[in-house]
C-alpha cells in the first residue's frame, strides 16, 4: 500500500488520480454537491470514504439500468 492509499484525506491532485477524472469533471462533482472538499489550514482535501461512497453510488445506479 502506498502512502496515498493509506491516508484518509487526499489532496486535489490525488483525488483526481483516485477517481481518474480531469479537474473540470472533479469541479462539476463539487459544484453539484456530489462530493464536498474539506479545507484544513486553507488546503483543499477530499475524504477517501466520500470518494468511495460516490463510486459505489454510481455503480449501484449503473447496475439498475436495463
């Protein structure tokens, strides 16, 4: 397990990599309140648990399609 895989809070670049999205796509998720960044000492971070929940929600939704 790498350091970024063991930490709960990810920086924006790490969240982009984790979700395999570009910056605009991540910003859309933030703007539509699908994920919420956390600011700690002025640095934007993302909770890995929230990102996993987002992934699971999308998987559940996709599995319902005929």
